[in-house]
C-alpha cells in the first residue's frame, strides 16, 4: 500500500465497488488552479515570481505556492496570489482567471468550486 506524505490531504472523489477509488491531493488541485490562471492573458506569475523564471528554476510544482485550496465535502475554495502584466484591466482579467480556474478544477476533478478569490501581489512591467 502506498503511503501518503504527511503534509498532503487526499480527497476521495469517486468510490466504485467494481473498479476502486479515485483520490486527489490538495496540491494537485492547487497545481491545476495555478496552471489555469497562468493561461490567462495578463497573468505573468503566481505568488510574485515571473512565470518563465519559476518554471525554469522550480518546475510546475513551484507555481502552486501562490495557491491555497480548502476542500470540504467535495466543494473547493481557492485563493490565488498573482502578478499581472502592466496595462491589463484588473477586474476583467481576474474574472477570466476565476472562470478558467473554476472550469479547469471542475472538469479535471469532478469537485465543485464555490469560490475563487484573487489577490494581486504585484504588477510586472515589460522592458
């Protein structure tokens, strides 16, 4: 039997007597949220690190450091800290991030997303 890392919470998303169970770790849901947010034009980073720098130095897992997820009874609340590109309309961009994150998590996990809260942690200027 596989052992679970102590700092990870695993959530049962499917229980089937025939085939077994599906369990998803909190950090997997956080990675889905981070990757979805990064796909939105105007979002340059998670948690203050420029996307290209963080991906090259710490990989995809490092993106999830700007994300907090709380999962209870198959309902997900997400908090994101993002850096935006200068010149983008913050409310419209954040709404696109919220929709993208909600859709990605729900489509990939089957969990219901009730909240996607965003904190703008910085603005990135291109040279």
